[in-house]
C-alpha cells in the first residue's frame, strides 16, 4: 500500500465519524465508529506503522479531553480532532523525533 492509500483510508474514517454524528440510532452510530477504527488501522498499515498504535493514543487522549469537559454527549468528533492535533503538536516538538525526509517536506 502507498501513502495515497493511507490518506484515502483516513478520509473514509473521517466520513464515517461525520455520519456517526448524525446517525439516528445508537447501533448505527456505533457501527460507523467501529468502521472508522478499521479505516484508521488500514491507514496505519499503509504507512508501514503498527496497526492500532496511533489510533489507541488518539482514543486515550480524546477520552481524557471528554472527561475534562464534563462528558458531554454528541461532541465525540470534536474531541477526536482535538486529540489528533494535540498528539501531532507533541510529535513535532519531540527532541527524539526523526528528521523528515525530502518527500515528507514537500
């Protein structure tokens, strides 16, 4: 798989999360969120990473954010996006982060 595949899977995961927010039934919502998780794992595999590792970090962070905000209903996607951004920011500031390759810079 290629980086383009990884990006496609991430977009599909985002679509599933968006549809989950508007799903009329809890079962439908839960199913779409599970499907989003599968797409994220596929994206990680496409990037050569261990499946689930990044997803688990995001899940844990989003849960912490959700708890800090009083466990509100219906804001899962916002907390998910905030968690992803926080983790990205931490990675960028990490002193042990490997340097980007030329392809990653463009």
